[in-house]
C-alpha cells in the first residue's frame, strides 16, 4: 500500500506526516487489495475558532473503484482521525458488498 500525504496551503511536518501514515495503516485491515491512499490536507484561512478551519480529504484506490471522503474540523489531527474513521467505514462497505455478491 502506497501512502501519499500532500498539502497546498501548509507545510506538512514530519510529525503530521507520521500521524497520517499511521492512521492510513488502519485502513489496510479491511482490504488487502488497496493499491494506494492519497491524503490531501488543507488549512482554510478563516477566523481562529472556526469549527471547519482544517480540511482532510482521503482518496483510496480499490480494484474497480475509488473511495473519497472529505472531513473538516477545528484541529488538523481531529480532522485526520475523523476522515480515517469515515474511509474505514466506506472501505468496509465495499468489501462487504463484494463478499455478498460472491455468495449469491
């Protein structure tokens, strides 16, 4: 599984990159067939205490489909965790669909 962390509006520190890669490894539990995970981090310039100032977009490439989840939060780490939970839910859903079709 290839993990890519990108950002346009802020510099990705080593700690943030390591945290994102650690969170992306959780997705690997649900599907061994994942080819790549792209994480796009964006810091939206707004007021200081705005609840949606950090934005994270996950893009997971599965065979035959691409699953995309976008989440916003006040803190960057909180947004990464929220997006990870969302992408895990979507990957699990795709895996269960594949298994159900195979059984029928």
